[in-house]
């Protein structure tokens, strides 16, 4: 649990979530295929936000177990060594 909290405090995690959210909203929810236009009125629909929350939670947990946890030593900042 401590590793997950550390992962959620990591800034690139939230940057990835925000970028995915914007792209998901624009390319999946707002794009209307036959008309080749964007319908931004879907922002008012509750289903759009529920889908986005569940998809983001799933992707965040997947990224934690698949990418970050096995490589957490590579992603953490290293403390400078003191010369004695």
C-alpha cells in the first residue's frame, strides 16, 4: 500500500492521467464519426464522467503493477553521496 501511495504522489502519474483524460474525451466521447465533427455537449452527461473515472482507475492500477513497481528503483531520485 505504501508503494501505491508513493506512485500516486509521483508527478508523471498525474500528468499521464490528465493527458489520457483529455485524449479520451476528445477522441472517444466527443468525436462523431459519420459527421466527422466534435460534439462537446457530452461533457454534461454523467455516463461520460463515470466511464472516464473507471477507465483511469484501471489504467493507473495496471501501470503501477506493470511498469512502476518492478522498476521503482530506476524512477526514484537518488540522494547525492557525501564525500568524507
